[in-house]
C-alpha cells in the first residue's frame, strides 16, 4: 500500500518535471543531470 502511494507520488513529480521541461526546452534539460536521472528512474519504474 505504502509502496504504491510512493510510486504515485514519484510519477506525479516526474510528470510535472517533464511538463516543465517540455516548456523550457531541451537545452535546460542538459544542465540538470539530477532531473534526467530522476526521469530515467521513473521511466524504468513504468517499463
């Protein structure tokens, strides 16, 4: 139960970050390796 809640929270955060970067652009994304790492982790969770 707690794990599913955590995954939902992570996915919503990753989605918000993704939306933000869709607006800002790819150049900014390259400057934040921690964000790209978070997104790759979230992608891994949903495969």
